[in-house]
């Protein structure tokens, strides 16, 4: 049975927990910000009426929720979809603006560029791919790859529990993806232990989401007080123009780009720029 749970902590959650959670980051209060002091007993008393109403509502909602099959945005991966499905079902049952707001929150917190897979393994795959691309090579020696990883400033490889990544640690982490070092012949003829780019392709395909294609168009609208409409939208297939309902988020707010492409205004808000 599903039951939402809130886990609070300082620092990072374990990767296996974070990857299955909806993360809401909090910031420390700034010196100039003033908030009411939290007192648990007062908060419990204030929340009691709402808690009682939710309990009564839940009794009658169990049957509908157990049979619910809410529409889940396609941008969510499998784990995110599992976590959001019961929440989207609750939002749909609540009605009003909640279905739209819930799906917008799901896309904002758990999809696309806003969702970072904090797993070190996935981060390693991404950094290795970057190194292959920057060096424009198809094979690399173990030591060269390790040195390149450690040299990445914003990466964790220079300090893993007080020590930098070494060849043994690299091999141990890549083994989880079925990638093992072998004898390779480098450009120039040197034979060393290393990796070929092709050995990573399957893992990259499975664990690193592809970049979304975007369509950028700038159109000067004639005879409308020199208003310039600039749109940068992700082309969204599958929108029913007659029903005006986005199959991804359920929104009834479609729009058209200047070239006539129908897209969802919620998933892909147009950027309107009006010169002063």
C-alpha cells in the first residue's frame, strides 16, 4: 500500500534513496529574512482539523484511488513515474487545478534537465563520454582516463572518501555496467590496458537520457506594432488539436508556434518578448 513519507536531512541522501524520491531542496534562511518560530505543539493543533478532514476523505477515496490509472508525463523515467503515479491519482481525484499543478510539479522536479541522476555510476558514464568527445578518440589508456577524470573540477573523482580515483576504483565502478578494461592498441601503435569507446555505447544508451530536440524560430509579426515573437519549443507529437488536451500533462492550454506547429503551452511555454 502506498503511503507518502517525508525524509529530512542535512547533506545528500544515499543514491539508492535519492533516485527513488522526489527531492525538494531547502535553503538556509538569509540574515534579512524573518520567519515565525516553529513550535511543534502549536503546529499539531493547527493541523488537526486538516488531518481529520483528510482522514474522512481518504476513507471514501480508497476504492477510486486503488483503481486509478492517471496519465503520466512521458518525460518521467520509470522510477519517477512510480513515485508520482499515486500523487497524480490523488490530484486527479481532487479535481480543479490540482491535476495540472501536480503534473507541472512532476516535470519541474523529476524530469528533463531539472532532474539530475546523482548516482556516481551514471555521473562516471557521463564524464567518460565527455572525455572521449573532447579528445576525439575511440580508445584510451586506463591511466590517461583516470587522470582526465580527476582533472574535472566540478566532479567528485579527485576526492572519494579522502582519496582520488585510481585505476582499480575505475575498473570496480565500470564493472557494474559490464565494462572491463582490456588490451587496446592506441593510435601510434602503443599497446596498453584501456577502454574502447564502443564498449560504453550500450551503457550510455541505457543510463544517460538523450538531449531533447528543440526548434527555435524568430518571427517578426507584420503590422502589429512591431511586436517580435520569439519561441523556443520542444516539438511535442501526439497532441489532439480538436480536444485541446496534451497527452503528456493533461493540459488544455495548447498554442501554436509561428510556423504553425501545435504544442502544449504548459510543457513548452512560449517566450514572448515585446520591445519597449
